[in-house]
């Protein structure tokens, strides 16, 4: 009986350490979709302005490290394209507005984004947390985000996920970009490719 109790407790402890993402959904079409070129649209940082530009590069860096794609177009590169190409800027703004307001991934706009940016898929990312906080007398560095992977040609959301990561500290604050990199590595490991 003691052995059975010990095994049950050990199993509970092991399973509690194997946590997935807070939310993740993969479309059935993902098994047949293997983009060669992926882009990261400029990230919606919300009220966390200090994350602007930083999180875009962190995501692109993690994608490059994975070697899943022939090319990764970072958010900074797409931002420069948006500044120099009025049509692309208008298409991306309209696409993101529809996605945000009515949760509709417009296939025509998505296809145009793919054509103008020469990408097969793109990520739409929003930052949910980017701060230092205290919870239950614990100091935490916390980063959270939501990600959607969109097939550019069809406008289909192939994968979406959201998660957050907190690191506790006593004296020295962990750098939020480092926390973001750990979060990205975890989240993107679930992304179909």
C-alpha cells in the first residue's frame, strides 16, 4: 500500500511539471501546410510600449534558431516595408482591424499581404504582459502573449496559442527580453511547421 501511495504521489508531481500552453489550437489543415518563408507582423504591444521592437526580434530570433523555414522576415523588416509601401500598409491595417474587431481572417487581404511581402505565412502577435509585479509577496518578471499563424494564401489561421511565463526573483530583476525568449521557445515548440 505504501508503494502504491508513493507511486501515485510521484505520478502527480511528474504530471504537474509537464504543463503545456494555457491555450493552443491547431487547424486540421496544419498537417499539409509547410511554409518556406514566414513573416512576423509588427507586434501589438498594447500598453507595454517598452516591448515595441524587442519582442518582434525575439520571436524572429527563436524562429531562425529552429531552422524550420528557408527565411524568416522579422517584424522590423516588415515595419520598414510598411513605411515605404502605402498599399502594404493599407492592406495590413485593414487585415488587422478585421481580425481584431470581428475575429475574421480575411483571405483576400491575407493573400495580398503574402504577395506584397513575399511570405507564405505570417504571425500576428499581441503582448498580454510585459512587466514586473508582486504576487503573494513574490517578486515576478512576467511576459505573456498570444500568437496566430496565418496561411497567407488562404487566410486560414493554422495555429493559435496564448501563454505567459513568470520568473521570480529576490534582488536582481531578470531582463524581460530573456523571459520573452524563454516564453517564445516554449510557445513556438507547439507551432506546426
